[in-house]
C-alpha cells in the first residue's frame, strides 16, 4: 500500500533526543447504516528514526543545569537518624534531600528554590517519602488457582489444609505470594544495614549516597530481598535514583513476582500530570496497541482507573504551574498516580 503525501514535510525542526511518529487514519468517505461519514475505522502509528551520528540535543534540564551549577554547591549533614544534602549558595542554604538511616529511604526532597516535592506519608514504611514496593492487589488471573475451585464447595479451613497437601504448581500466584511474605495486607519492611557517601571530584560537585538494605517479611520476619539503592544528587537539584533488588532463593523459584518498584509520596500541589507515552486512556499491556504514543495531559483525579496498572509511560511530569517534578526513565514503565485518603 502506497499513500501519497501531497505536501512537503519540513524537517528543519527535527532534533536529536526526540521521538517522532507518523499517524495514519482511515475514515469513511460516505455515510453508512452503522456509522456516519468521517467515522474512524482504522489507524496505525509508525515510529520514525533519524540518524544524527554523535550529535546530542539539549534537554531543558541541561539548560537549567548550566544556570544553576554556577550558583549552588552541595554539602552533607549527618545526624543520628538522618543524612541530609544541603544546597548552599552565597546568601542561603536549603535542605535538598533527607535520607532516613533506618530504612535508607528518602523522607524529604525539595527543589533548590525550597519548594517541597516529596514529603513523608503515614501510609509508607516508617513515614518515608520514597520506598521500595514489592506487593500489589491481586487480579482475577492472580487468584485463579485450584484453591479457588475448592473454595466453591469446601470450607475455608479445609481449603487451607489442601493447599499444604496438593501440588503447589496448581495453586494461584496470589497464594504463592502470601505464603512467601508478599502480602499487601502486611507489606514487607525495609531495613538499612549500611549507608555510604561520596562527593565526586570530577567537577560536577555531585554527591552519591548508597544504601545497602534488606527487605523483611512482615509475617515471618525473614529476609526476602536484598535491596540496594543509589541516590545521586546534582547541584541543579536533579536526583538520579538507581535500584537493584535481588529476591531470595525461595522467591526466585516462584513463577512470578507481584511487583518490584517504587512508591513516591508527593506534595499535594502536584496534581497535574503530563506524560510522554501511550494514551490518552488506560493502556495496560493487554490493550496497549489500541493507544498511540503522544504527549498527554491529565490530573491525578482523572488519571485513575479501576485496575492494577494504568499506562506504559516514557516520561512523566507532575507539574504545578511551571515548576514541578520530572520523572525520566531509560525504559518504559508503569505509573499509577492517585490520592492517599
């Protein structure tokens, strides 16, 4: 199929480090009994790649970095329970980042101009603002094991006994998760065992904080994950977070794990959501081909959907006016913003 293009395409605006797509739509040219003229019956999106060689575009955060790196320097403040990173300029200093020594998690994160971005939450581990997330609600597929069939005809006590005697491969994912300490009702706890810091001497002035942690089952009080997280704090306030999680041998034997991710407790004013990815509606992996890549906007209230996942995202921004939080990931990821009650 060849589709002629009747107008010249201006490529002068094409830039490195950007994504470009061609959207093709097929619409009815005449009225039909089942649809009116102009009704969309087919659509397809194609990715376009340009070869720029070694050329690299300028990201808005890079421009911001050029402005701020000359003004701010970073300092560490070590107390009994916390480790903080201060942003220091000639006339004032602000606390950028606070790490809880007990969990190795972020309890507070602020922009260089003092606006709070991440704040502690009662719902997260020890009131943290960012914490590892290893559980989620089970879907119907997760609960669809042989024990569910038994539950229709047998008492709960008998079903519990049969799950100990029957072949475990016939049991549901949800049963395996709970029996290994990955219950959403009793989520595992994060314990920090070691905290290291490094001030880079490469001219960037960045500070790296590394936390060696373990994840304990709240049911058995036994280690189920090794959790290593590294925070790199840059002078412009940009925070790079790298997480490495290793499940124990019993968890590695399971056919699946519920989730390995992060939960962030954000400041309440960050209610607008702008993201680059598939949209504009819910696009869980089993229906993502029906959603197109683009730049979409919504609010936290309208972003919700009554399912475990929301959308595959490339880059997400939670914005309040001009200043806000930019979340940039090297790969596609699932994001579900919602209000804590």
